[in-house]
C-alpha cells in the first residue's frame, strides 16, 4: 500500500514516513504544495491515502484537496493541521477531506485513522490465493494446504505483490519500487535472495517452483 505525505516540517514528515514504512507501507513525501499536487495528480491510481498538511509553501493542503477532488472523489485524504477549532475542522472536511487530525498527534492515532479509511475504501479482496497458498492480508497470515507459514514483513510484502498480480509478469523494476520503495538504479540481486527464501518456504520437493522465473524480465505466479 502506498501513501503520499505532503508536509513542509521535515521532522514531522520523517517521523510519519519512518513509522509507516515500519508498518509495511510504501511512502512518498513532498515538502511543498506544488510538488505535493504534482505527485498526487500524477499517481492518483497509485496512492491508497494522501496526508495533507494545511499550511504549506506554494499551495495549501486545502487547495490541493480541492484540486484532487475535481478529478477523484474516492481516494482517502487526511488533513493534518495545527488549527484546532471546530470551525477549522468543519472547513477542512467541507473541502473534501475524509478526516482531520489536529497537531500534535500520536503516530498510533494517525495509523488507526489511516486503517479505518483504507477499510472503508477497500475494493479489493483481503484474501488472495494461488494453488495451495492462501493469504489473508488483514490478519497478516499465509497458509499452505491450511498449514500456517511464517514470513518476515518483507517476504510477506513480496508474496502479496505476486498474488495481487497473479498471472502477470512482475518486472524487477516494479518489484524493487513497490516492495522496497526504491526509485533509482539499484543492485536488485536482493530480489533473488528473497525469491529463494520464499521458494524454500512454499515450494514442494521435485515439483516446479510456485514462482516462475521469466528470464531477463522478472517473475510471475501462474493463474490457477
């Protein structure tokens, strides 16, 4: 899941970003209104939630929210603001935001609000399967033939990416961007290490691998 943070206070932006990354989210950050709007409009289908600070250089969070709502009514938007009156909150919500959080706030509160909005906006199933493998995203669990399999956070995210794209070739560049949240030239041999780890946990001896290598391109999980 990917989240956009538009926040000009670097310490707050970093605090939120690191917390969300630890929870398994991919995170983009913009520190001014113009860049925030640009990222939002260029990637509306890619973001699951957008966090907007109210007071920003260039364009305010309120202005960004209005621009987004002209082209997309579904994406969840949370306004973050030091403005703490009821009238301020009502004004922020009336511009199209789904939620309004007053600063200072705890990360736990923010995370809970994000999860609520994502559940309300969820259009995809929370359970994915292929062959004998079944993944429950909400419960963060994976079973094979009904038997639980333990995965690290990154292994789980990688397998989830494959299952969400079942039947499609997952290119290495897409994997490293979506699962590792890296957007530059990178020694992606780390992918091979994690693929081997997944195979050891889910493949059966003397049978073709659950994850097929598409030479020179990437990997795929076949349709059932």
